[in-house]
């Protein structure tokens, strides 16, 4: 599973993860076991890469312990 760092969080419920292959979009509905409000920029996460209507997106996003 790819790992990355939360690069940016918005007040609209989405953000971007900085991964090995560049930045990838994620929506709060893609989070597993963590709430959007508890995330912080710079936090390490794991995710699966999926396809959204506008291109690649992160799915099943979990915080790395």
C-alpha cells in the first residue's frame, strides 16, 4: 500500500496527499478509522490509489501509526 504525507487540508472536506508519484486528491469519505477533523498536515497516511471523475484519487486512507 502506498504511503504519503498529508500536504493540504481544506475546510470543504477534502485534501491532498504528497506521495511517491506526486500529489493525490482525497475526500473525507475515503477515510478509514479516522475522522477528517482529527487529521493534520504533515501526518503520514497509507492509501489505495483509485480513479475519480477528475483523475487519480486516494481511497481507504488510514493513518500510519
